[in-house]
C-alpha cells in the first residue's frame, strides 16, 4: 500500500484591479464634456459646494441660438433643472447601479458608458479602456456585456451589425432568417442584393423580404431618443486666427466657466471659534473645490494642446480646402502631445472649433490615408473631395473604374471598391443610376 500525502501551501495570486481615484474620474468625465454641459455641471457643483464661486462671464455670440437653460438668477436655474430631460448616460448609470454585482463592475461600466456617443455606440476600443484603467481586457469585455443588456437595447455596440444583433438576440430571434442576414449578410442587405442573400441562405426571396421588414423595425441608433442636444447648441471651444506662423488657437473664454475658491468660507475653516464639525465639512468642500478647479484647468490645457497639434497638422486644409486634407490619426496626435490615445479620443469628443470653413468638430480633422506612388499619403477626405469634383464636372456619367483610372494617372492607386464606398458615403448614385 502506497501512502500519498498532499501538502497545502499558500500561493500568491496577482490580478489587475481598477484603481481610479475620484480625482482621476473627475478629470476623465470633464474632458469628454462639451462646453455647454461643462458649464451646467459647474453650476450644479456650485449649488452644493459653498466653497465654490462662479463668475458670470459675458456670453460670446457664435451666431447660433443657444438651447441651454436661459441665464438668470439661481432660482430660475433650479427650476430649469427640475424639468430638464434625463440624458442617455444618466439613464444607463441608474440601471447599471442596480444590476452591477460589485463596485469594480460598476466603475468599469461607468467608464464604458462615459465613452458612448449620442447614438449609444462605443467608439473607444475596449483595449484602450483596459490599458487606460489598468485592468484586464476580459474584465472590460465582461462589463461591456452587462452594459449591452441595458435599456435601450442596442447600446454599447461597436458597429451597426453588433447593434442589430443585440436587439435580435434580446427577442430570441438570432437563429431566424433575420438574425442570419444581420450576422452574415448586412453589407449585401445595404446593397439590396436580395437574390444573392436568398441563394446563400437557401430561402425564397419572399421570406427574405419578410425578414428584411423585421430588421427595418430595429433601431440603428438606440441612443438618439435621449439626444437633447440640438444643432443650435454647437458652442465652439476655440476659434482660429491666421497669423504669419499659421493659425493661433484662441479659446472661447467668454463661454468658459470661471470658478474660484470662496475666500469667506476658506477663512472660516481656519477660525478658532468655528465648530469642529463645521471645520471638517468646510475642509472637505475645500478639497472638492480644488479638485474641480484643477480638473477644469487640466481639461482646458489638454484640449488646447491637442487642438494646436491638430491645427498644425491640417494647415493645408485650413488654407486651401478639402482637397488638401492630410491623413491624421489619434496615434499621431497622441505621440505629438505625449498623451494616451484614449485621452485624445475623449478630448476631441463633442468639441468644436471656429475655422475659416465654419464651425467644425475636432473629430472632423481625423481621417485615414491612401498611399501614393511617391510614398506620401492622400487623405480619405481629400480623395472623397476629388471624387465629388470629378462627378460634378463629368460629361457622361463616370464609372467607378473610370474614376479609379483618373486617380491612377495622378499616381494614386485606389481600388474600385474603395471608390464605390467613398461615392456611397457622399450620397452619390452609381453611374448607371446617374445616367437614367
């Protein structure tokens, strides 16, 4: 008989944990806020924190009607808060806090929800969220799967296919024809290749068309019902002024919130006759006020630095128009500014700048490129602009192949398929349809 003995030994287990301090989270939240929401947030903080003093900066007109609450005394503002609609993020956060199993799960979910755009899509790669928050990729994906169960169904998707699939799975129809069409043949559906889809799925065309009607009832932009921002609310963070060196970035200080420490309450916290519990409260509020002021200052400097690099990279476009757009990526601006790519992504979200070509969102300046024969790159925006010019000045309708040949003569090799995609993104019909 052989005796087998087992020895239990303690073993260390290393795991990445989310370590976002309240100050870090505040900076992240403020960085991605548009100017109008930043002002509103600071007003709300000033109401609950006596250590905060807010100025009343003179409004700088941007030529747009502002649909934010009208300026007035604090009582008017409080009344406007009572009737203000719930935002998509607020709606999702309330649900998340009810269903999350742990504080860590809630915090990761909050990060994801903070990165959703107005339509409810997650535009920041999960890898970047994991890297920025110093947590594992599986943890981020797990939290994303939780966010994708929230109402409205479809939020948290990274593209249209995933958005529609989430909705189809929610009603238990992932194995139906509609589910298969969305999963495997969505590009064909967009091109109305019904015969091809029917052949591939071995189903009658009538069944395919019935399924398409079901797909058409799905919501491609699940967050848009919560989008209370109106086009008239595009307040630019900055304006560009031409000088001998290029363009100077002038921040819109007239709209930028002015906040300071209330000296009366700061001194009260130091007075001997102030009760200890009041002192403790005032010290906590003072720390919160300083954190907010620091975060606002950091947001402004980050947006300024990134805007300056974007403007420098796109000077040719600013001088001469879309045909001179340069390829520009988040990675490039991250390298130039020494910021993380996810920081750049947040900084350009919902930020606008007044340019010689009108008020443009900072995201507008970013685009991919097509390599030319001389080794340089032609931006996708410049390529689209050229496609548009060619078609606007055509005699007989140019085919995508003829447009590709025109690019080739100038040393730019772009596939017919890519040019067809550009044409469709511009809302231009095919040569056959233009000739009818």
